[in-house]
C-alpha cells in the first residue's frame, strides 16, 4: 500500500510540474487516437470503437478557443448481435463512421479544459443511416513538451442522434499530439 501511495504522489507531482507550463500558440493542430466505449442502446449492437482524429484549434481569447475536428471511427459489432445472426449465415463486420464536429474549448485552470462540440457522424455503410447529429462534451488536460507542442489527453461523453427516439451514446478517450503554429 505504501508503494501505491508513493507512486501516486510521484505521478501527481510530475503532473503538476509539467502542467505548470503553458503552450504559447494561437493556432494548434492535433492528431490523436480515439477509443469509444458504447453505452445504452448502442451497446446492444456495438461493443467498442476505435479510430483517429484530426482537430484544429484557434484561440479567440486567452482562455477560449474555437475547434473543428474530423475523424475515423470503427465500431465493432457486439458478440450478442453476432450470435443472433450467425444461424442465418449473415456476416457482420465493423461499421465505419466519420464524425465531423465544431465547438468551443475553455481553459478553466492552467492546462485543464472543458470542451463541447456538435456536428455530424457520417456512415460509410450504405445499410446504416447516412448521417446523424453528433454532440459531445468533455474534460481534458495538456502536457507541454516544448513551446510549440504538447500532449493532449481528454475524456468525453458523445452521442449520435439517429432519430428523435434513437440515440447512440459513448464514453470516449482521446490522446493526441498537438502542433502549435
């Protein structure tokens, strides 16, 4: 137990010493990996999602930025859904989506931020719904690596409204490398 407390104290100390620095760029572009965990009705059909995203950020004010992002998400079909359709020799594969969103990011304390985005999740599969309203909100932090680059780690809740009564919900994690200009 002492080793766990010592390790956590060391990690927290390093975290605060790194996050005390600030990135001094007005324009940022980040490239990152995404992981989505399905929640609610989405969990009936999909088990999890993974992919990549590209996000642009422009600082409007010292603590407020506008963002635009695009990504590639592959959602794996759940084992339960595969088991139901296996007797009919129906092959189910992962579904590909392209979420495109714009939003705001507010830095509320040094390198900690809250963000909200809205846009569309576009499906590659012709059998799936072509477009759905996508919205997300989350929290994150940045670790400065150099004056013009940093590491961004965030968690979020994301939902895709397929119709008025049908929404897919996800818990998401994003880790990205940020390039400043």
